[in-house]
């Protein structure tokens, strides 16, 4: 696979660092609000268009697809317009290397026949069916609280799907962003950042204590190997969750603020405006 170390042992070691996030997995007719909708550049998508048509708009660029086919839309701000009779299987997700670097930037869209990769079809359908069994209102499916057996089984389904997805990209000769070797303590810190609940108020001291480093040691290692601080990684994860919830859910801004670990909706709004130059409400309304 392009960009991945050639030996099997090195490849497995690198791929084990990938952090997958499943936002949703759905199959069926589209709700009215989704037929014409703006989507963001913060997540990746895999659509199996089973019936109907869809047009994607990326600025002046237009892409038109007719069922049946798989579509991997480019990872860019754009607008989707599905025909009224459209049915699809939709999986929205992210795959990250440590430090929030995406495994596949998806700079162009890909289309291929549904029957070209039968294993990918089966894994996608299995993931959708199992995701239905995970209760909860939290937007990110892979972060929902459930019993241990359900959590483990969900991770198994996600990783089985990821394996087929990566095999498919390899078959399509898509170049992935390579991972890099990291200090084991940095890896431990990144795993903690990715898994900790966003509703918790995590400090740099908490992260340092978890990986057995002093604050100065941790920040120095992060600057050398990741390129920025651990808090920036955590803030990036929090902002991505905010973007996704504002664009793809009807969750109230008040509920979202507390879910993301803010002491009040006002605090969340100030933080969001400082980074995005607009309020959460304005961001949601403009998209």
C-alpha cells in the first residue's frame, strides 16, 4: 500500500495506531432534511446509492451519480441534493493517525460498482445493523455508553469494516497518508486523549500523569513528534464533535455545551466564536 512501510510487521504496527470514529451508519430512504444538505470537511463518508440520483456541489464543481453505485465523496465543504426516490447506505466516520492526522484525506471523490467489492458490502450492512442495537442520543455512535459486550462487539464491527475499507482503497491504488513511529508514552497520551469522554474537564496535568511524564517532558515530546501540544489535539477533537453535532443533529446548543465539557452554554459559545468567528447558532443556521 503506498505510503505504508513495506514489511508486514511494520505495516501492522503502524495500522494498529489508527483511531477510528464512527459517527453514524444508516440504510434506507433519506429524511426530507437530508435530501438537500450542506456537508462539512471534518468527516469522511461512504455512500452506497441503492436507488435514485445525487448531485454534489463543491463550489463551481458539480458531480452527478446514478444508482446503483458506491460513492466516497471528497472531504470538502459542499452541498448534496438527492432525488426524492433515493435510498442509500451511509457511513460517516473518521480514521486518524495519532495527532489527528487523517489516514486518507479524500481530496477527490471515488465511484465504483456495488458488486466490485462484495466483502465491503457485507461489512457495511453488518455495521449498519449492529449500530441499530447501540442505544443513546449521543451523536457519535462509537462514543455511546453501553454494556461491555455491546461496546466490544461494536469495536469488532468497526474494525472489520475498517479492514475492508483499507483493502478497498489499496485495490483502488489510493495513496494513504503514512503514520510515523512515536514514543510509547506519546502514543499512550494520544490514546487517552482519544478515549476520554469530552464531558470530562481534562487538564494537561491529567494527560501527563496518565502517560508517566512531567508537563515539560510531555510538551517537549509532543512538539517534537506530533507538532503541537496535547491540549491542541484534545481541542481539535472537541471542535470536530461540535461541528458534527451542529451540522448533522438537532441537539440543542445547551445540551451540546454540557456534552462537550463546558460549564455553561455561554462558555461554549465564547470558545466556539473565538475559534470560528461565528457563534454555534450562526454556524448551524449558515449551513
